[in-house]
C-alpha cells in the first residue's frame, strides 16, 4: 500500500521512472482545481481533482478517476485518502455523484469525505470550481 501522507507526495519535477508515486499537480491559482495523480513513471493509473481554500478552510472534491484495468485494487481509496490528508481540518464537500453505477459503488465502498452537495467559498466560486450552470451556485 502506498502512503497517502502529504509528506510522501512529490511534484512533477520530482517524479521518477522507478516506483509508484503520488504526484501533486498544484492549481494555477489559489482555490483553483489541483490534482493528485497515482503514477508509475509517466503512466497515470488514477487521478483525483479537488480545490482547497486556505482562507475559508473549505475543500471541494471535484472528481476521482482510475483507469478501468486498475480498478478495485485500492488506487481510488489511496487517492481519496491523499486528498483528505492534504486538508484534514477543512470542511469537505463533493460534487454530486450522479447515477453512474460505478461511481455509486465506489463511494459506497470508500465512504464520502463530506456531504455530496458542494458548498464552495467565494474564492472557489470565482475560480469556477462548481460549474456555472450548476444549481448549487445559487446557494451563495
């Protein structure tokens, strides 16, 4: 099992060809959407995208994706744990899961890290973390 602790994450320039790594891709702007990829060399097995706002201590989990041939081996669970570890004392929410049976089954096994209705702060809203056409943007 790979250690999801933030101290074990590497950046793009630190990723090497040897070993399974959690690679942190920081957002271009504060409160924007960043990601963590699970990689072996340059091969990406999975990715989680999320937004963190350090000012309001809010986190929005945007998307988790694992290559189909690598599913049900713990990669998604490690990605969720890695994102959650980056912001332990933040208020987490997720974008709606929808009706996709694979996503529903995944979240049933892993367990949600926050309510499934996004509650982004104004900084995250300015960065477009929640789609503009989303009904949740009317909350604030």
